[in-house]
C-alpha cells in the first residue's frame, strides 16, 4: 500500500473521533451534519448547506475552525455585495506611494458564505474561483489562499424573493449538499437547558480545544490518495451516476464530476471508519449528499412532492452493488 502503514488509518480514525467529540461539546444533536462536514473537510471539498435559520450552521463552522486552530471568516451575501468584498482590493498607500493589496475575508481556512444565493452572479463567480482554484485574482494579480481551505455556503430553502439561484455548473462544484433539519424534542430541550445560563442566545465556542492541527488535516487529506479502491467500486460509482441520466423523473442527470465526488467522499467515509479500503456501503452512505444537488427533477415529480433524496434512494435500490 505504497509504504502506508495500516496503523496510519487506525490513527486517523482516532484523530477524526477526537475532532467529532470536540464539536459535540457545543453542538446539540446534528450528528449527521457534523459527520458530513468533517467528511467534506477530509475530502478537500466544499459544502452547500441548506436549512432554515437558527439551526447552528455558523456555530458548527466556527467550532470546527477553533478545533483545528484555523482562521474562520463569515461573509453575509447581499444583492449589493461586490466581488472585491470577497476577494479583496487594491488600496493606495501614501507613505510608500504605491498600491497595496488588501486581502478580503476569503483568505482564511474555513469560510461561511451565508445566503450565497442573495448575491449576483458576478460575486458568486468570484467565490467559485476561490473554491475551484484555491486562489483569487485581485487587480490582475493571482493570490494563493491558505491551505486547507473549505467553503460552507448556506441557502435558506423558504425564501426565494431577491435571490439569484446558483446555476447548475456552480452547484456541481460543491462536493456535498448537506441538509440541516430541526432538532428532536430531546435535543431542543437540551439546547434550552444549555442556553439558560448564558447571556444572549449564543453557545460559547471557547470550550473547544484545538485537537487537530492544520498540518494534520492536510496529512489526512493526503492519506486518502493512498487508499485502495477496487475496480468494482469504481464501476459501481459510475453506474450509479450514469443511472441518473436516463432515470424516469430526472430531467438533468449528474455529470462525470458526480462519480469522482462520490469516490472521494466514500474514501473519506472509509477513513472515518479506520479502513484503508472502500466498500459499497461507503458509496451508499454518501450517494444522497453527493448527488442530490447535481440532478434536476421533472416538474411532474416536483408537483407530486417527490424530492431528489427520494429519487436517489430509489436508484440505490435498483442499481446492483458489487460483492466485495
């Protein structure tokens, strides 16, 4: 296995578990959201997060940044937000008598792009460049972003007025589409109890300890490249994605980037379990989050109230998985 010890994978599992436990110090419930966010980080991707306001999205990203000793920034996307408000701009320095670059909030390790669909396409595309190239262009000068770099962009599913929907080409750049649901009754009671002794309605992230360094994150990301993926697993991922292109009820299926993303996240899922190889169950576990934003359903299905997640689960039932 290219001189990679099996102990490296069990050590990785321990590190990931420590990170998960640290986030749970402040996050009440949302276990699936925490897991998917960490998987996205391990796979060096970016996440589109959807859910109503007040479910802890900002708290999660801030906590994750604290747990890995990284820099966190938040941008509230609005209709008047300019690309320079994201990437930065040139300022004239009177003392040196020349222009200097003032870096924007995108220069961080974890960026929360709040309500990304409220900004016009030109501003969205400036963030897309950062996500795709891990660099931005300011006044014709290309500037490298820190590493690791991860964007979590949020959308509010209930509000459509004054929004600029993300085009499919842009949606495809997000590795995962994470759905944040309401907490259970028990979780909401626990949240109420925790906040009863705080000033305001914000949980304190100062209890979070830096348990995983930025260098360790990069080490784990590199470890994914050394994982074994059987030929049958590659074929299974491709068959699943190709099935979205001719499935009844799907108007636009996922492109080749869908199968590549599915394999990347499946490897991260296997690493989280301490394995050095990918199983069909890793593919199945991540298929919905990887594919639901990459397909467009027919109007008939949407009228019937059938969502993308339901269709993908139906696909999983019909595309035969390999026996590995």
